[in-house]
């Protein structure tokens, strides 16, 4: 089809599904079977079209929700592994303390013909490491200390364990960071993005500020004097600011006027934009731009968003 009968979007090339409302040719064929002379059925057509559109959009949301259990399982596995690493570090620290005590106080085990053998078994990333200390034989002289070779053996064993504990602590910090990142970053479901695409009149109730790029920011950008982009509050703004959790996002105003010039030289600095195939520059919000609140009247662009034109 070259023109969608539901949303009236026109295309330059033949398409099988409308990119704007997701109405497919099969949907159109089904609706076309309705008797056009029946006024009751005819009035139902817009309702059927909107229902089909809404069901398809809800299906996308359900697909995202289905991924949540999988992410929760991975988080639980990471937490379990972290606990095992912490437990292993505790055991290794005890072994190191015992060896250090023998180095510093060798007379405690100064008895005849005593065979001392220390074995420490631990696992790091599915690898088993076992340390065998050399046989230590005491001298028959009560006042004698371990020989220099025996001292070196124990010292080397202790240093090896200390190094391995340090490695474990390094690995432990990486695991803690991974878990912290996963716990602190909430699963961002694009609920407000979906609401923006479905009904901007309802979405505007969530808007906390209407903004426009400052003239100084425009001048600096056009002159190539800096990459920072700033916005200020104004009733005649072209963009909306919304707050989600503790973050602020920027989206195009419902009444923004877009042409090739504004798309290329203004919007493209705030959003990633694809090529436009329609004359009215209709678009779908894929990802809102992220902004920082400088003060009560000033905002700074932190990360570009994404728009899909069709």
C-alpha cells in the first residue's frame, strides 16, 4: 500500500505494514470485507483500527516484561557467587595469619620429629589451588630456631597466599561493582516513551518544564566554539522536560514544527535521526534525550536521544 487507510500516512514506495500505526495489509483486507452499506459496522471500523494498533503496542511492552525474570535470576546468581568469594577470602585470611604466626613465633612448635604440613584448598573462578608446605624438622637443640631454608619455605608459602588473597580481593571488587551497577540501575521500561508516542495530549501532564535552546548555545554551536548545548525555560519552547525516577529527559514538543532544515541543523544535534520518507516529517520517539539540571532555569544536554522518521 502507498497510503495507510487508518492514519493516512503516505509512502513513496509500496509497504506491507504501516510504520506509523502498524496496520498491516492483512488487517486492511479483513476490514475491507465489512459491508460498507451497513452503518453500524462502518462506524466500528475506526474503533477496530485503534484496537489493533493498541494491541500491537501492548505486545511490545509485554515482551519487555517477560525479560524481567531472566534478569532477576542472573542477579541472584551473581549475588551467590559473591557470597562464595567472600567466604573463601575469610578462610584464606586465617591461613595467612597462621603462617605469619609461625614465622614470627617459631618456638611454639619447636619439638622433636614433628612433621608440619599445611594444605589450603580454595577455588577461584572454577580453578582449584592447593599449597603444600615443605616438611619442617626441628633441631634437637631447645634454643635453636628453624633453619634458614625452612624459614624461606614458610615465608615463600605465606607470600604466595598473600598474593592470592590480593587477587581474590581484586576479583571480589569487580563482582561487587557488577552487582552494585545491576542493583542501582533500575530496569528502564519505556513507559513514558510509549505514552508520548500514543497520546501527547495525555503525556503533557507529566511535563515539568517547556524549554528552548539558549541563543548563546546556538551561536556557540554554529560557530564551532563548543559542544555543550543548553536550554532555558520558556512558555514558547520547542521541547518538553520530564522527570523519570531521579533523571531528567527531553522530548520534542507536541506542536514542534519540523522541516528538512530544522531536522538537519537543530534536531540532529539533540537526537539521532534517520532519513525521512514522508512529507509531513512524522516521527516516533525511540529514546528520549537525557539532560542535567544546572539550576531552576537552565538545563544541559547530557546524552542524545533517538527519533525514527517514517
